[in-house]
């Protein structure tokens, strides 16, 4: 099996959303949507990786796979919860209505139904896919409740002795909404309430509701945020919310904002780390598979962002690299040109109005008061993919950058996480120009 440092990458073939992210029995567990047969999306499994520190990941292979009639075509996204010392994984179970005789891994006409299911693992390492699964919410039969196909991605939590679940859904793919269920034991669930908002666009995927201090934050991935002809139309967003547990009454306090001002991050999930911080990981969408890095995993498509700590500052959600990321790097002494050939590396800089930093062909500029990034030199020429992105207007005449550079991912933290811009890149060129203040490379002595 493979190991990854800093960014968890597909162990060959295809991964998408992070799933079941949890600190359990002294380890972080990160599951993920996994198609183990080719570097493209298909019948979903849950892959599994563990880490002691959120930065060194050990891949453990497939955890969940289709075994039941209700999940025969896919174990879709969901979350983990510790219950009486056991690890419960909640997921969406997919069953296609027809079969494509030439490709059983894709639903013809996008026709399928979805129910919600769970698996109970005694130890978080072994998963009895035959014996320990149960269907907990059947396919919805009433469209005023939720969509029979597009109701998915359970996020489960415990509050005041009861268990709660939020699901993403839609009314006829016209209006996204969130459904709430409640349970006394984590096994038997009853519908409680729902909330829809034009902010959820046509469909809400991967909702995550949590509290930071006294404030509720809704994180989710609405579909149809930007025009469908440009990649990507679906984006991860956050909003402040009011939420009442007894009645499961949710309301957004204002418009949703982007989680990341790059173009690729999607379907993030949060959990509490060992110290009780709210930590976030998102899927970085890749338009093409990357080549085998030399460890035999073969072509791979899909990777995870850095683990980021989520904080509220003046009513805005900010994302900073997890403290364990800090200890991974040491300052570069000597030859910077040599250092940037080894990845990952990190650099810090201050940009003033009109200045630009060129990181191995990826351009970061402060133009008209915004950070503008351009990856056109380090990205394939694809007709529908954008290469230029920008943040909203910043406050001052200059800004601080903290940039993490890996072979296929550049993450730019602007002004201590006020904004983050993350982009997938290919074929980085060894070039570094601009106002670099400090350069760091990976610390080997760990
Ligand atoms: C988001 C998503 C989820 C779904 C999963 C399927 O990327 O579409 O809504 O559960 O991916 O792989």
C-alpha cells in the first residue's frame, strides 16, 4: 500500500469526495469516494487511509463496496461517528434503474434511486460489508419530502443525547434543499424538517453543519453556481446560519460565499481534531490523470487539499493550514533553485499592488486590489476549463502570501487564511521570480 505526505492522493485510479473524516482511537481516518478500476468516475467504493498527524497518510485499500441490492451500484458519500466505541459509517446507497450493457459503472440516462445506509465497524479497521450493513432511510417516495434520486451525503452528529442527520436534496433539480432526520440510537431515524434556499441552487451536495463558538456554519456544495458550459459549475460554499436542534429549523443569515477562490476544490468535509479544532479537507478535481509518481500506483486522478483549520474572524470564515503542517517544513539554507525542484515546498512573500510572484510557471499577482492567479503555463489547454481566478477585493495595498507547492497542487493562503486560492497544476516548470521572503522544504528527519 502507498503512503502520501501532506496531500493525500488517489492510490492509483480515481478518487473524489472525502468521506467519514474522523479522529477515532488515536488516529485520523479519512475515507474517500473511490473507483478502484480506472482513473475515471464509476461504481463508488469507500477507500480508506489513516494518519497520526493529518499530514502522513497510509492507504489501507477498500473499506466499503457494493454488496446489497440497495447499494449495488455505489456507496456514495457520507460521514463517520463514534458510537459506543464502534465506528459507524453513514453513506448514500445507489441502485441504477437500468444497466448500460457496455459500461455497468455509469447509470444510463442518469437514472437511479438513492437510500441512506450505514455500516458498523468494531475497530475502524475491518468492515463487514456482508453482515454489518443496514438500510436506515429508504428511497423517498414523496417528492415534496425529497428527491428519490438526488437525496444524499448524510452528515451525522450527536447533540444533547440525540443523533442528527443533514442530507442534501432538491425539488425537481430546480431548487436545492437540506433535509433533517433525528435518532435516539443512531440506527433508527425519523424525518424532522427541511430547509430550502435559492442559495442552494439546483441541488445541494455534501452539506455539513457545525458550530464555531456560538455561531452555526453551513458548509455545502451547491450544483449550478456557475454556467454549465464552463468547468466547473458546482462549487463548495459556506454561510452563517441559525439552527434550532429540537425542531431542526435552519435558516441562512446571508448569501453563501466561496470556501476557496480557486476553481477545483469541491465537496469538503470537516471534523474535530484531537485538540478540538474544526479541521477541513476538500477534494481537488483534476481534469486529467497524473502519471505514476514512481511508487507503482499507476495513473491517478484526484487528491485532497491540505488539512485546514476553520475559524471565524469578524463574521468571515477563514482557513489556515493545520498546525501539524508547520512542523513538516524547515527553512531553506543555500540554493533556492535546488530547493524548488523538490516538492512539496512552501514559500512566504508579501505582494504590493502591481507585483507578481511566478512560482514555477504559476503566476500570483496583486492587481486592482485582488489576488489574481494564472495557471495557463502549467495546465493543459482544455476548451472548457478556466485558468485565471481571483479573490474579492482585499483590504490594503499589500498582502501576505503563504504558498504550498506540490507536484499537482498549489495552495495560496492570503492574509493568514482570509482567502485561499487552490489550483491543480501539471508539469510545473522550475522557475521562481518575484518578492519571495522565505522558502521552506520538507523536513526529512521525522
Ligand atoms: C459530490 C458527489 C456526492 C456523491 C458523490 C458520488 O462530488 O456527487 O454528492 O455522494 O460525489 O461520487
